[in-house]
């Protein structure tokens, strides 16, 4: 028989038993629909996480810090009579004289010379209130060197970068500007802005106020106000670092040093004086492409720095994604198993009903293989229909769920999120899988059909 | 024994296991049917007529003995070879017509061509032509339930002939028909035998009908041939 004949026969036979075909196929539709829905949800979650990471360019960053910044030796290794200090014990491969002692602007300039490095800037962010006229908004300020600001890291909608690290100049994002009521970026350039920082105040007055407070117990904090001038309006908010939080304002390092502020990098920095000259606790290095990460990391580590890249965690994340996919697959497989039992049942029933017909087939020249293939094509056709409609069902359900969740979340101001993802391989894989499961389910019944004795079958009523 | 027969059996025996006992349905049957002859087979119920027919048609396998068709030893063919033999060499007609009830007349006639890899267009053309030959040109879209017994048997005859076989095996083709229709059906078989140079083996209880149309008749009793009568000599 020709393949087209098998298909035609299968379709014709399924159409003759419409109700049974509908019910059996419905089982497959629900099974495949549930499976695809779960998988698409898993894919959606993964895509959203990856997109978020990509948007923040978190995979393009290496965070650099000094090794053993807090020079406290581990007790086990501490030996006061040892000829070398504890730093050398911790980093035996780096000669003492070559050990970096500070992360300052000169080191940042060195970082910029490394192949694959696009920008290097101190990882220093702090919360502050921004006031423009009567409008005031809370935001996160990012310290960014003039070099990094001019390097193309920041895309400008109006104005441009500050050119030195000294002045009280700032770049503000377009989105913050909008929240401050200004929808014309070009008018913001040159505007005076006040930054109000929050800092812990351990002065005697402050401590006494806290101790003797009546009813209104407050943390020992104080505010400082600093005048800044807007020189540029950035197209987008911030960029990556160890904190996946976007910053809306960039200021030069020297200006930041003069400010009292609550830096978010390390709790120990809270207690450090504002005008310390000990360099930065952490530096972010942006590479041109995530593929540059290993080489840049190696270079930095060879120079004695400690590095951290989120890229290193990608493998662990992918393992997590696989486990999640496996779990969703296992849940979805329950439906498929039930559906495949339905197919077995339908095919066995069909063979019993068409017992005589099988005898006729054999009497007129069908081989065992022909008979087997006729029924396998029917089984596969159920799988094809079930897969195609199951995919459609999954898509419809995903649209409905998306609409419901987003209608609720939009009221909370959450932007629209596509929770499901249907990549082409999932669609194709679902249909293939459905056909494959149906064929497997059809193997036993079709073997039975092939073994039918034509003499017995032709006598069968 | 005639050695130039298209169909030749030698000591053909078929026994069935029925619990602890063995039932011998056919016992040492040796016969020969020459090409172009019309052979009738008759006997009482349980005499082994249908068993003989199933063996000659390759639907069943013998317990012992041999069957040769056109010199080919079919009792030693594999399952797949037997299927091809049934498809290409023999056409079979049954008492209960054995039509596929969900198919129309033309679909039933064209059915064997599916397994012969014949293109759909040719299948339809050949089936329509044969329905015309058996006088059912206006009934090709009717299902078996919409046809009389005689018409159903004509559809079955057309189906048996659609692969242009050399041999036509008819197992009680008139068993479910009235005498007039029976006469017409056997007449049709006889005409086809003459027109298409077929070799026909027909089983029937109706001895008179067999004697009217057959060239020779064999009588079976308890699975053995008791008599072989030549009614018309070979030309």
C-alpha cells in the first residue's frame, strides 16, 4: 500500500466512528494541552528571567574587589612568628610587592586597557531623594566615572556626559525625569537639582536623642542636601552589577566622595568616614560580550583581584531550569499516560469490531504488515489530531491565563508580562511526541490485528 | 492423476486440535484442476468442502500433503508470500458475501487493489468497469445494506476479479440466495470463466446447479474424496 492510501484509510476509518474518535482524541488533546501548557509556562519563566538579565546586561559584568580587604587571618593559619604577614598566606601565588592595595581611579584606567573591557566604574550606589522644583522622588544613585560616562555606556536623549570627575554634575534618566513631571528632556539640561542623602548619624546629640526619645523612637539618621546640575538625560535606566536594581541618576566619583550617604555595597562602609581615600570597595567591569568574561576574569585574577560574574552562575541556573522542566514534564506525563491508555482501549475495541474486516483484508491480499500499518496510521492520526488540537488548547489556555493575571497585576501597576513561551521546537516537539505516544499505544492492538487468523475472522459475526 | 493441472493437491490433510482430540477435516485429498475448467465440489455439511477451499485459497495451511498452483508449491509459502498469492493469483467468493459494510459497492470492489499498490484513479476505473460487467453499473455508491443478496454477491464477484486472478474460488456463493438468483450468479461465474479464461472451483450443496454448469464435480465425505465425475470433457 502507498503512504497516501494508509493516510486516506486511517482518516476514513476514524471519520466513520466520529464519537469514539472525538472522545479518544479529546483525551490526547487534554493530555498534550496540559503538558504543553506546563512546559510553555516553564519556558516563559526561563525566558523572562533571561530577558531580565539581558536587559540589565548582568551577563556582561564582572565585579572586582580586593582580596582580603578585611585583613583578619584565619586562626588555624595564624603564626605571629611567621616571617610573612597573613596576606601572603592567603594569596601565595602573588608576590607581596605586586599585591593591589587599593581600587582607585588609576586601577580603573588599567582595567580599561584590558582586551574585551568596555567600561570600568566603581560599584557604588546609594539611596537618595531627588528634588526638581516642587517634585521629589526617591531613587538610587550610581557613581560613574567621567570616563565610563563618556565611553558609550550611557545613551543620551538630551545633553551629554560630564567630562571630569570633580563637579557636582549629574546625568538623570528619562524615566525619572518623567516621574518628576518633566516630559521634555532637552529642557532638563542645565536645570538645578537637589540630592538629599540619608546617612547614619552617630554623633552624641543624635545618640542622646535616640536614647531619650519619647514615643517616637527613630534611627540615628540625618539628611544632607547637595546641589547638582543636570548635564545629560539618559535614554534608559542603569546597568548591571551585583545588584539587579536599576539606577536613575549618575554622578562623578569625586562629587560622591564629598557626600555623606548610605552606601549599599557593604555594611562596614556605613561606619567609614565620608571623605576616606581608601579607594572603592568594589568595581564593575563591563565586557563587550559575555564570551569575553572568562579571559577578562582570568586577567583580573592574575593581577590579584577577586572577581565575581553572574555568568559563572548560569550553569547552575540552567541546572535549575532543567529540574523545573523535568518536574513540569513529569506532571504533564500523567495526562499523556491516561490518554495513551484511552488510545489502547479504542484501538482494541476497533479491532474487535472490525475483526471480520481484517479477515476480508487478508483474504483479498493484505499482508500482516499491511494490516498492522493500517491500524498504526489510525493510531498515529489520533496522535496528530490530539497533538495539533492539544497545542491549540494550550495556547488558548495560556492566552486566557495571561489575560487574567495581567488584568489583576496591571491594577497594581505591574507591566504586562507574557508568562508562557511557545518556542517552535516545543510546538513541533509536542505534535511529534503526541504521534509517538499514540504509535506506541497502538503497537499492542496492531500486533493483535496482524495476528488475526483470516479463516476464523471470516466466520466471525 | 492429471499432471498438467493448474491446481494440484497431493495427499492433502488438515487436522484441527479440539481439546485433547484431533479432528481431521480433510484426509489425503489428491486432485487436479486443469486451467480453464469449472470444478464443482459438493458434499454434506462437515465433509471438508470449506476447509479444502481455504487451503486452495492460501487462507489456511495444510497439516500434511502439498498444494501446487501453476507448479508453485504454495503449502510451503511464508505468510507474506501467501498474502501475495491471495492477492495476485486467486479471487475468493463467500456464502456470506464478506463485504465491508461501511464501504460502498465500488469501494468494496476496489479494496483488494489497495494492497496491490494501484493508483486511486485506476482503482476506481477498474472497479467501475467490473461493476458494469456484473450488471451493477448504477449501484456503485450503494452500501451492502442497500443491496439485495444477489447484488451483494455480484459485488463480491467483481471484487474477486479486480486483481485479474487466474483462479476463482467460490465457497457456497448461492447459499444465501433464492433459486432464481442462484442460477443467475452461477451463470455469471460460468460466463466470466469463459470470457476471462478463468479456472473456477465452486463449492455448493446444490448438486443440480453444479451439474448444470461444472465441467467436473468431486464429492467429499468425511474429508475424503469419494467420487470424481467428469461431466464435460476438455476441448
